[in-house]
C-alpha cells in the first residue's frame, strides 16, 4: 500500500517495524501506532470507514469516506482497536496525506538530567515547540539498547564516544526541502548543546546516513534474539515519568532478576515506552519482570498497552488501565455483538 500510494505522491502514514508482513486489516484491528504517531496519529486517525462481518454474519458498511459524519455511533471507531473481538474487517477507506518531499533525522545524546525540568520530557517539549509541524518522530533509546544495536549491526554505523551511557533521542523532521530541514536540525541541536541539555549529536550528511540511524532503532530482532525467552512491554505513561520509571525498574530487576538484560526504548514523543526483558525462563521470572514495571503503573493514569493491544498476555492487568465501569461497558458491547463469544475468544477480557 505504501509503495502504491507513494508512486502517486501520497503517503499512508502508519509505519511499523512489521511493514512488509502486517496487513491493513490487522493494523486497524490493533489500532497500530508506530513511529510517526506524534504527527499523524495512530491507525484510528487514518481510517475513515470500514466494512466488517459481524458474528451473526451481517455486514456493516460500506466504508464511510466522509471526513465529517456524525450520523450516529461510529461503528468504524468501535471496530478499530477491537482486536478482532467484534467483527472481521473486510474493507477499509483509508485517509492518505501528501508525501513529504524531504526527511531529515538527528540523534541526540541527552545530558544526565540534573532536575526533572532538564530531562527527556523537557527535550521532547522543546522538539514539539521549536520543530513544530516538521517534527514527525521522536524515538528514545536507553544506553543498553543503543550499545546493543551498534554491537549487533556493526556494519551499519558507529557513534561518537559521547553516546556511551547516554539516553539517546532519534528525531525525524519532514518538510519541503532537505537543506532547510538540515539547517533547522543543526540550529536546534546547537541550541540544546549550548544550554547543556545534550552532550553530543549526530547530524547525518545524507538521506542514507540518516537511514543508518533508523537501522539502529530497528535492531529489535537481533536484541530479542540475545535475550530469549523475553517479556515484551508496551506501556503508556507521561514522558515526565520516564527516567525515574526506568531507573526504579532497573533497581528492582537488579535485586530480583540479576541475570536478565533489560532494553528500554520507545515512541516517547507520544508517551509510549517499550521494554524487552529476558531471558525469563520460568513463570516466576516472567511475573517478576512484569512486577518490576507494572507495579509502578499508577491506576488510570498510565496503561499496560499503548499500541499493541491487550490480547491474552495483558488481560490480567487490564484493571490497572481501565475503570470497572469501562470494563463492564466493553463487555456489554461484546455480549451484544457476539453473544456466543465466537470472535477471537479469550482476548481482552
Ligand atoms: C517487528 C515488529 C514490529 C512491530 N512494531 C509495531 C509498532 O511499532 N507499533 C504497533 O502498534 N505495532 C507493532 N507491531 C505489532 C503488529 O505488527 C501490529 O499490531 C500490526 O498492526 C498487526 O497487523 P497484522 O496484520 O500482522 O495482524 P495479526 O498479528 O495477524 O493480528 C493482530 C490481531 O488483529 C486481529 N486481526 C487481524 N486481521 C484482522 C481483520 N481483518 N479483522 C479483524 N481482526 C483482525 C487478529 O485476530 C489479532 O487479534 C510490530 C510487530 C512486529 C513483528
């Protein structure tokens, strides 16, 4: 789909590590996010309408193509993110955006935050205010992740020594002209450097050079391979909490699971922190890994899944993200549309 529409000058902005294997029906069913949610929203924002087969065989649709349509409940938005539990999506009307003419990226090594006001959250705010509409992604990689990625993909690129043991932020800009984006990136990095907010930056010389930074961010399969069996996390939390959250998780893991490695990274620009912890070989070790992160979640202010969905693995923790009334209302919808529970049984609840 991306290739097809790009040939016509358009873009389907949902871009995931699973590009090439996932399908748009799966993207809609999971309300997938990815790297550019900060600018374009998650799949929900790109779905105008859909057609779906419900449990009783009836077909809802055809897909709405109107941008504004308030004629009753939005069945489209009900089905998006329903993880296949309410219907099988068979057609979609997707919203495209004009393909940006130019992209540029920069990698920042953040200075250790001496106060919360000088940490990742502050740098993210600066990105949003100063790069404005040009900002299309803001991805964080904690030091273990970045060092692991560089070691796993030595052919991709090396990084300046200033990145050692530093939280790194990969920022992407989109616009009309590459030169203008490069200038904007450079002056932004200079300003942060002068203010002591970053200690090092990589400003790629070419599109290819920029791509190599993204290849480090996408090194997940190699990192996973080194820690199998691992537990994956997909948390939603306020960016102001990230550094303390990760520090507390590491302190607890050092006590309870000293043998594991923990990689933290994520789409932090939109409040989505990922982690992979392993090897966790027994149910007890899996539980310990989960507790290190989930016990820190503040009821109803954070969530156990920001973009991957509840599925089966996170069911036990749904109550930490949604109120009892929310869960009852969801169950009532499920009962109404699928009274016999034949669609994706065992997911979400
Ligand atoms: C390497 C990698 C990177 C990833 N990165 C991201 C990321 O950055 N952001 C993100 O959000 N996700 C990510 N994912 C997770 C996953 O790829 C996405 O959630 C994707 O949208 C799932 O699409 P799929 O077609 O593979 O669906 P599947 O995995 O086949 O199915 C996912 C769920 O949707 C249901 N489903 C599938 N098709 C339909 C349909 N037509 N109608 C109704 N229900 C349906 C299935 O029953 C299942 O419950 C990643 C996965 C991998 C392997």
